[in-house]
DNA sequence: GTCTATAATTTGATAGAC
DNA sequence: GTCTATCAAATTATAGAC
C-alpha cells in the first residue's frame, strides 16, 4: 500500500467523522494530502470506493483490538469494560464519534457498497458482544448485545457533540450499575 | 401560520430525517410541496432559517407530549417507560431516527442557528429526565439522565438503520432490568 | 502517478415581473 | 405569494499530456 493511499484514507476518515459522507470531498482530501483531486481518483475511482475502503479499514482496526472475546480467561465484566474503553479511546483520539455510527445515520443516501461495509461493522460488534452472554438464553444474549452496542453509539455521539467524554463514562457506569 | 409554510416544514423534516442537513434541498422541498424553490425562499430566506424552524417545531412537539415529569403522581418507572415509548413512536411513525439526533451527528457543519436549536433539544431532554431522580445524589441523577437520553438516541438510530423496532425495545428492556 | 482542463450536475440564493 | 430566469460556487468524474 503506497503512502499516498494511506494518507488519502486518513484524510477521508477525518472528514467523514467531521460531517458525514457529504462533508468529505475529493478536493479537500487532495488539499490535505498535497495533491490534486484527479490524483485521488487515480487511487479510488469513485467516492463509494473510497468511503467503503475507509469503513473497511476502520472495522478491521477495531476488530483487531477487540480480539476474541473471553480468550485469555477474562471475565464478562472485564470484557465489557474493555469494549466501553475502546469507544472511549475512539473518541478521545480526535474528539469525534464512531465512523460507522455517523455513516449509519445517513444510510438512506449512501451507495450500496458503503452501506454494506457499515452494516458489517454493526454486525461484527453485536456478534462479539453476544458471545459474552453465551451462557444465557439466546434471545436475552442478543438483546444485551444490541443494547450495549447502540448505547455506545449514542454515548460517543453525545460526547462528540458536547466535546465531553463524560457521556461515555456515564454510559459505562450505568451499564455496570444499572439505572433502576 | 399559512398552510404552505407548514407543508414546507413537513417536507424539510422528512428530508433531514432521511439523510441529514445536506440531503434537504430547496428544490426537492419545492417539488414535494408543489411550488418553486424561489417560493420556499420567500417563507424561509436561508437554509439555516428553515432548518432551525424545523428543529424548534420538533422540540416543541416533543416537550408537549412529555409534559411535566411526575405531575400526575406517576412513578419513576412509569415516566421512564413513557419516555422510551415516545422515542418508539417517533420511530414507528416514519421509520426514521430522531431529527435532532441526526443533526447532532453533523454538528461540525451546521450553521450556528441550527446547532443551538439542536443543543436545546438535548438539554431539555436531560433536564426532564434529571427531575425523575430528584431524590438521588445530584451527580448520580445527571449521570442517569444523560445515559437514558444517549441510549435512546443510539437505539432509535439502530432501529432506523435496520428498520427494526427491536433495537428500541431492547434498550427499554435493558434499562429496566439491567445488563449485569 | 500526477498534472491541467473541463464536462455535467446540483446547490443556495437573488432580481424583478405579475 | 408565486413565478421565470439567472448567478456563483461546489460537486463527482473523465480525457489526455507528461
């Protein structure tokens, strides 16, 4: 992978996380990288190719950090804490929400190729979380997995909006201690 | 308020909830209402005027339904259930996420006027929820309020993405029963 | 791989007639 | 209050030289 290609992906991710799919333009990416927009098209022919590549790389990095659930004899609580901490570090790195959470919110206008990459991220997250509750009833496990994932997306979005990591910390705390 | 003005607000809300601020154009609104884009500008001079009016109307309707917390001697559980049900009905009406949740995710590219209306919606929600926990320690109450609000935003976003109300139902269930 | 140049489209916004 | 006509700017994308 050429260095230019990586720089393009970096810039594209930055702009999508700033304002979504439509806030990421070939010209602005080109300026950020120090080339012209026609050169960006050389690496990624269309915008959906570019956005899909950004989402794929984001998902892969995310899953590598997560690893296999409960692999090292960790407890369920340990793993949930680690999961919440991953969203936390995704936020504090640049003060932005989750790439795939942002793209999810504009699914109706995304090209099919991009939408399927975003759906794959959500699916992978829920599958990973579901394995933590493997000893519970299957539908209960799925419910908890869906809840933890969507809660984290809501919390990282609120943290980004208010530029305040407390929203993520509050969510982790309430998931552990309960609300009622 | 003229009927045309209401129709414009209806169309604008529909398009913003479909794909965000940039997916809402004067020309498409005009076509939906049956007039020309220049006539839309007569009612709302700039796009930020229009989007701010949409967000204000959305917030007012939302708060009217919520009413005063615990006013009729309802329990905390009753009120939380009612709060969750309001997000549920906001979804099932059109299969879309919350208007202000969607706009929140692109805060970086919103005009100041729109951003402040969106912030007002979040503030009003958290304030309303906070009153439910008035007998708890103040910081605990705020934490729970922030969590319930951001959880609902995450859940309605996931329900809209997957066109499946289960994500909202799962969130309500887990808020009541806890995860761990 | 990068460039210049440009095509085709869409956008928010305005002027002025009726 | 609505219209026609138009502008200036931005967008994705392509052709072809170097």
